[in-house]
C-alpha cells in the first residue's frame, strides 16, 4: 500500500534526514502517491487553469482521507452542499475556457464527493459549513437555481453530521473575511490536519501545526459571531422565499 505520512516522517527522523528540502520532497511524494482513486476518470484530461484549477483531483484525494471538514465561504456554496445546476453555474463562470464536456466532468466530480456524506463505512464525513450571508443573496445561476440550492442546504443540514451556520451582515468584518478556506481533519495514521485555501494565486495546502491552529482560531471566532442553527435556517428560508417570489436576493422582513 501507499506509505503514510507519519511513518515516513518517523523514518526520516531515524535515518537523520535533516534537510528541509529533502523532507518536503519526500512528503510530497507520499501525498502525491495517495492521489489516485475514484476521481481519476472524472479528472483525467481536464486541463488545469492558472489561478483557478491547479490539479482537479488533488483536493478530492485529500477529502477522501478526511473524517470531517470545517469550511468558510463568502460567495459560493461549498462543493459538498452544491446542487448539480449550481455547480454547473459556478464552474462555467470560473472556467470560461473549458469545454462543456470538461465542465460536466467536474460537476460529476462534485456530486461524487457528496457521497461521503451518506456513506456507512467509514462513518459519514462530518461537515460544519459557515456561510456568509452574502452567499444567500447572490443569484448564482438565477432565482430557480438558488431556490433549489437553498432547499438542498436546508435538507443536508438535517443530517446529524452536518451543521450549517450563517454569518450575518450585522456581524461586520471579521478575520475570517480575508478569504475562503477549508479545515480538513485527517486521521492520525494518514497524516496531519490540513488547511486548504483556493484563491487567485492558485491552491494552497498548509499542514504546519501553527497554520492549522491559526485557522482553527479564526473559524471558532467566526462561528461564535454566527447565527444559531435555528436562526440560520430561518434566514436561509427567507432568502429562499425571496428568490422564489421576487428574484431579488433580499429577504422579506
């Protein structure tokens, strides 16, 4: 089987590998070796795009090892919660130079990732999704797509291992608003927890303990300023009603 990160780290200690460059190279090889699986047919041949889509299968490989994720998003519903139509609208906007067939494969990849929410063995993937209120107002894909998407969020929030919270406009600007990120919890025998950040400079994966601690603190602070689950559901429902009746993305009082 593929060697695990902690095992390789211990072997490097035993054999006295002290060069940071050599350590990083060996650990990268281990991680890359784990990036082969169910996602390959969906990502093979899908061209990367600078600043947006570095390696379509890399995050899927990381998430496949995870027991839980905590995600903060400002403008786009996290992939694990997206409907097919919403995912198609997001990917088409982000990847205007990709062929429709490539977009469809990436939509299929997102839907396949969502099966982790319903698996039995190992236990289903735990999710805490912190959504900025701006996401609920944005008419991504149009009002009909948003109605179905908000219905999906409310449906998934009923699962015992999924928690959706909304960070309201009235919370103001917090540290968390610097940008979207995902905290990926990895079993110890497979490696360490990872912070995944996707931005205009490409994708970043941070597993240094100090980085993980920082993002945990930022996430915890933001959750403390978010609406309780019941109020979050009520606000999502009001935006859903407004998209359905007015298409304006403004909730009724």
